C-alpha cells in the first residue's frame, strides 16, 4: 500500500524529539498540542500505509557525562535535571509512542545523524527519501535537515508537524530556507498522498 508518489519503499518518516520535557519547556502549551496532533495524524496515516517510521529522542546517561559546560543549551538541561534517564519527562509523548517494530534512535546532540546509527539504519533499508517532523524547527529539524542534505537524501519537511518557540525562526526556515534545498509540505497534503 506504500505509495508516497512512487518511491514508497525508499521513503522513511522521522519523528524527532517529541519528548515530554521538550514539549513542556520549549513550546507554548497550545503550540505543543497542535504540533503533536498534526504529527500524530501523519504517524497514524504513515503506519496505515505501511511506511517505514523512525523516532528520534535526545537522551543522556546518569550524571550527563555527554554535556560540555561550553554547550549553553544542554548545560541548562543538565543543570535543571529535566532529562533524567528513565523518567516520564524523557519519554516520547504517549500520542506518538513508538510501536515495537519502529526504531528509536537515541542522540546526544541536536542533529539526528551525529554520533548515531540513523544513517546505517536508513541505508540498510535502502531509504532515499525522508519526511521530517519535530521540535524544535530551529534545532533538531534544521540540523538534521542539513546533515541529511549533505548525505544526499531527498528531503521533505512537514511544516505544520514541526514547531518552534520562536515563530519567526519557524516561518523563515519553512518558507525560505528549507524550500531552497528540499520540499516543504503541509500535514494535510502528506495525509492526502498517504491515503491515495
């Protein structure tokens, strides 16, 4: 049933950093609800269509040994102890919870490729095209987009299945930056394609 405009078997949907502590601390509550809802709709449709799905989560070991004092954002996460391993906060939002057959890539940095096995998983499946969604647009989505572009993946950002605490940054990236190097589509457009 996978289609996604003829390249379905070579397509993956990647859902990034939809974790409780990120949604709570990096987005206004209404924005968090909206983006989880739209990403959830895409996730359900992608599963129904038989698409390959990957989840990405930023995780640290006890004591946060991966976090340098020079890293301002991650130092703030460490100092507030908001990303404790095995806590409810670190978990992916229950509405987007991975199925057993869906790989979860754990990362220690902003981008989903750096220091992870994401590229290996994708290449093992013969994936060439990626649909990206995540929080925040100016962090994991931007960094992963650039990394994937350098690795020659065909990219589409689902703009309303991404969100950022800075609406200006989100608008610039989805309206100006991403379209120069890849595709940008709405969740409604992606759902229509998946349901064809």
